C-alpha cells in the first residue's frame, strides 16, 4: 500500500526538536510576564469575512494565500492566516474592552498560508504575537518594539535592528496616495501585474513589492514622511525619542510599508544585519471599528518561530534545553512482577519522579542496557523473590551497588 506523507509546506516536530520549541515558547511567555502581557487563544478557523474586512481584500493574503472552505452548513470558513484580526474579533465579541485599558495580550499559535514553501517559510507556521489594545500613545509603540527586541535578546539572537516608518493616518494618507499615483502613472506598464492591480486598491503596497522591476520603478517615488500631518509627525517623533532613550538599534526607512491594509502610523520590522525580516508589526487604529466594534487604537507585532530558530542556527546559538531525565527505570521479571510493579510505578510518578519501564520482557540484561541508554539514575528490579518479600531491588546506576528495600524507603531516598 502506498505511503501517506505529510502535506507540502508542513513539518513534523520530532521529540528531539520539540525541546527547542518548548524553550522558545517558554521564553516568549517569560518575557511577556515581565511586561504584564496575558495570553489569549482563538480558534484555528474563523469566518472568512473576518479576514476580508480586517486584513483587506486586496492583499496577497486574501487574494492568494488563504485556506478557505465551505463547511457542511455552506458557511465560508478560513484557517487563520494571521493573528491580529482574530484577537480583535475576540476582544470585540467578548467585550474585553470594558476592562481597564490598555489590554496587553499575546498568543503562540499556528497560522496557515498557501504560499511557496521555503527556508523558514511554511504553509503551516507558528507565530508569537503581541497586541496592545486601547492606547494611542507612542509609548505603547515603543513598548511593543522593546518587547520584541527583549524576546530575541533572551533567546540569544544578536545583531538585530528595528526598521521603522510611519504610513500616516486617514487624514494625511490620501494626500500621499495622490502624489504616489501621480508618480506611478507613467511607470505602471513596467511593473508586475500584482502592482498594477494594487495601484487601484492600495498603491502604498507597491513600495513593498520585491520584484526588481517594481523596486526600480519606485526609486524616485515621493516619501510619505513629507506628507505626514502634524499629529502623525509628533507621534513618530515620540516613537523615535523613546527608541533613543532605550538605546535600541534602529533606522528609519521611508519606503517601509506593511502588506496588510489595517496599519496606520507606525510600522516596523525587526531585521538581521543581512536584511532578513524576523518579525514585523505596527499600529492599527481603525481595525476594531472595521470589525463592528468601537474605535480602539492598537499596536502589535508577530514573530515567526520557525524563523527565530533558523536565526539561532545561523548564529550558532543553542537554546539552553535540558535533556529529558529518567529518575527510575523499572524492570519487572515475570507475569506476577508485571502486576506487582504497577503500584510502585504509580507511587514514584505521583511523587514527581520521571519513571520509565521495560515493556519488552527480554530479561534483566536487556532492561539494564535500556536503562543505561536513557541515563536513568536508578533501576528498580522486581522478580518473584521481591514480590514474595514485598520489596524492590534498587540498583544505583550512577554510583554502583544495589539494595533491597521497601517502596516507602525508596520514596524517602529519591524525593
């Protein structure tokens, strides 16, 4: 029969790899705890309309990358391609905005995008995201960037820089849109088909195109920094002032925009020295109203965990993961011992010890070899003689020697 393999663009996380993932996730949770950010969990799939309204129907995510299907009731559902819209929906639906603001939320969750798989880019990937909801302060933008950088610092990554820009607001962006369209008018024919379509819906996203023909065409494009209104200029200046105060490595890139339509004012990416983006985010003051909620300013970021691990590999950094330890390895010898050993196994595990046992029934020599390969500290051997005496034969695999003892004494020695 033909073998069934995993779908293209997915990965199995094997036991020896999961340790690094657990350490990465634990670090994210620890850093969020220092910033008083609480975890939120949302469904793997949402109504498709959420992403049409939140992410934007002219984005690559919506047009090309979403896993969308009809359920048995004929409803259009989509596997979550990004976390911000789902968190916003949860905040609105559950009226979390009645709590003292700002809400500070984080998630560690899989995302799904149908795109060409590559190094650090999978169709099911995992994201660490943070959302600060209910504050329009530039200090909230700085807080989010600081948290992102502290996360990478905590896992041992080096040489990262925050690259940022302001994409303006509903007051000043229309002016820039007109200037950009005027500049692009005579250049659109030389651009890719995607950018020709983007010019009708969101021409700012042309600045984010990676096609060489489009990058060449926008070299002389006007800068959005020259079109910012007074409020946006002040907000951005305060963000930069905050980064200066922290001493964070950063640079301003007037060409930086993000690929999602909900961003306003601050946008940023965390980049390596080689120019690779490892996380990105920004402010999205209009998203909550777009989803049927009240006007709530918000700012956040998302960091791909696969990319974080790849970055550590490139930099030769190993996460401080502990090898799984085995405290006790039990070797029952015979049918009677198989039953008798169960009480000891349960008591040892209830006491907080890691206990493995031999299932092979191949005898003492084979069991001791298995215990040694697992690095067990103690082997507990139970045969007919031990069952009759109501004792366990305990072999110290580190110091050598063995002794028969009752279960209570073993518990006392090991705990």
